[in-house]
């Protein structure tokens, strides 16, 4: 394969929480392992977040320290840049703006992870910007509603990829209006998650979630409101631990005391996510120490039958930890057998727990096989570049 100069653009510096960091790292390491010349750039007018002080402001010292540390740990030392477009003069950390502009001109591919990168005059010199959508539904609905800014933004990309593997098929109800959406999924460098240790007897099914996300990307379409939140879906299946006789643990930030009590009465354990949110190695260890994952999907993904699958769940699979996850339409492509079980009802959750407990070793092995077959970073990223014509 010919070596390509690739630029990954995202938001792991301006939103340096563990799940976001791993999402980006898999692209960077996967592209490196394909033999490409890889850079990471953030070039945004979005103010960065500091998870240690819980502040959003115009300082980017913390962001720069995080990106510098990651570059040393994951092989892109001297190949990262952060441009603060929100400050006069567009100051940078890492690479200077002159070098960033040169990268835009020379890059064979610029991957816009999660569609987080807004356009500016410097970036628009490139005609090789590839959009990779992790949250299917909202942008397609905006296109159907003729939202001019969305139509213009998407149309400026060289190719459009989405985690919604049903987008553009008969199973997905939202018209695509001529936009060609190519299915993909989260790349995972599976050996970064592999562990030879079986979970302890005390291990339980876990998951990690941000509880208060509804409202951020909620959208109304054809008279119905679609929520960008998992909280309502967790509440729908809150009795799952009690019904299945299994303890489930959720690392999340539920502030309402009545809601917390409801979870505890139904056999859940609640774990404070703050420390692992800052420490991405602790986040990885939490997943690898788990028995498996039980999780739901966001309302939008479920009701629009998007075919979405969780980037976090793919990491559980890579660690050899079986996953029980709410159906979004992905099981017609992979899963629903050993290692990965989908559900639509409470009864299917109970059945999934029984199946995994009846032969845990088999489901653990099957989880690893699924991760390598469907989510291995080199496979996923090679497919993206090939289909984008790069």
C-alpha cells in the first residue's frame, strides 16, 4: 500500500475525557499500523474543557499537555497541533499554523471525526475531507428538513461515512436526498484491549454513560421528538438486574436522588465516573475488569433503526467481555450470537444473561473474534480510505 499523508481532526484535546480520547486514538494508531504518515490536528473556535477544574474557558494549556502526552504514548510525537481559532491571531500549541496550513494543502486524506471540525478558509483549500459520523439520525433529519447550513456543510466533504449502517437502506425511514452515506463503524486497535486475565468472581456487567445529554441533539421530525440520550432507555429497562438475578453497574453521574434510589432498589450499583473520565488507562482497566457490558442505545438510534453500534461496546468485545446491548438494527450485519447479544425486551435481557452465564468462556472467546473480524482498526480504516478513493 502506498504511504499516504493523513490528518485526523477531532476534539479529544478540547474534550479530553477517556471515552473520547480512545475513540480518536484508534484512528491514529490504526492509520500508523497501515503504514501511513499520520498527524492529529484540532483547529476550532470551540472553547476547550478542562475535566480537572470542570471549566470551559479560552485557556488551552491543559489541552496542550494532554495532546503532548498522548503523542508520546501513541506514536505521533511532533505530529500534532492545536489552533485556538477563538483567540485573536489564531495561536497554536504543537505545530505552528504555517505547518498546519501546509498539511491541509498536502494531505491525501483529512478525516473529520464525528463531524466535529468546522470549516475555515485555511482548511477549505483541501478537497479530501472525509466526514465520519458517529451519531446517525440528526444530520439526515436536518437534510430532510432542508437545513441550509447542514446541506452546505455535508456537501463540502469528499465522502460521507456513518456508524448508522442502515442509513440509505429501506430500513432507515429518513430520506437521504442524494447524499451517499457509506456504512462504517468504530475502528478498534484490539491488542490495546486484550487481556489474558479472566474476570474475578466479583466482576459484574458494567457500562459507562453520561446521564444528562438529552436536549443537546434532540430533534423533532414528522411530528415526533427523537432524544439524543440513553437515560430514558435505561429507565425503561431499570428492572433488568432484579429480573435476571444479576448485578449491573453503571458508571454515570445521576444527580437526582429519587432516580438514584430507583436504580439501587432494582439491583444496580452506581459508580462515580469522574476519575476514569480523566484517566484513560483507568477507563480501559475498568472495562477489562468487568464481566461484560450491559447497555442501552440512544432513543434516536433505536426508533430510527439506524444500525448504530457503540464504540465503547466494541472495546468491551476487544477485551473479551461479552456485550448485551439494545437492538438498533446492527444484528442483521453482526452479532446476536456468541459474545454479542441484542435485546428489545426485558425478557430478552434475562435470556441473554442466562446464555452468557451458561458458558462464559465461549462467549468471551466469541467477543474477541467479533472484535477482530468487524472492528479491527486496520480493516475498518483501510475500507474507509479505499471506498473514499484515497
